[in-house]
């Protein structure tokens, strides 16, 4: 597919002024998306994938490519959470997509990004929704060059407004909603 990087290799960070250096949680999100993709495509169980990533990928060099250090606990929480909540998350994501684009029709890598972002919006109330959306747009940009980051933005924004509406209530000058 054009515009998509290889999800099995560490995503390269672009060297333009628009990109920010990745923090450990951002790297954990990126690795979690790669692991979810691997689980979806290869059918590997959660425990095997977590073991592989923590032992051989996170912060390690593979085939001359250096993986950045990641927040290992954040990585594990995202993976375990997506797996545990997938049957609940998928219908939410499906309803946030356009009618003619069911979730099963979405590219596996893009589906992994939406599931990870959806999980964080649902369960990680300690992280502002706007931060989660921004982080997963960055993850999408690491893999896609075309319209996919915009799709991630739109879907996660719709989910955030549904799952966390109080965060989006706008107050006027008098402090009233």
C-alpha cells in the first residue's frame, strides 16, 4: 500500500520541524500499535508478544535499526487493555467510522492505532483526551503519509466526544457551559 511504512520495523521519526522527539510513553504507544498489528496478522498470543517486545525490541537494536526506550508498563497496559476491551471497543470504533467503512474493512495497522487510542480514551482518564488524540495522530504519521492520520484524528475525536464529553464542554467568559 502506498504511503505506509513497514510496521515490523521501528518507525523512523521525521527530521522536519513539525515532528517532536518521542517520549517514553509515545514510544510505548508506537510499539503497542506494532505489537497489536503483529497479533492481528500473525495470531500470536498476548504473552508471547509482550515477552518478545520487552526482551528483544524495546530499546534494542534490530537489523541495524535502533528502537527507542519505551515506558514498558505503559506498553503492557495498552496491549492488555486492548485485548481485554476489544469486544467493547470495536463497536464504538465502528460507529465512529463512516457507514461505508466498517471496522473490518480498515487496514490492520490503522485498526491497531484506532484500538489503542480507543482503549486509552476509554480507560486512561488520567491522560487528557486531546493528548491521546495527538499522540495517536503522531503514531499514524510514523506509518502513513496520506489521509490516514486525518482519519485517526476524526475517529478518535468522535470517540473522545462520546466517551469523555465533560472534557469538551466549552465554558464562556463567565465560566458557564
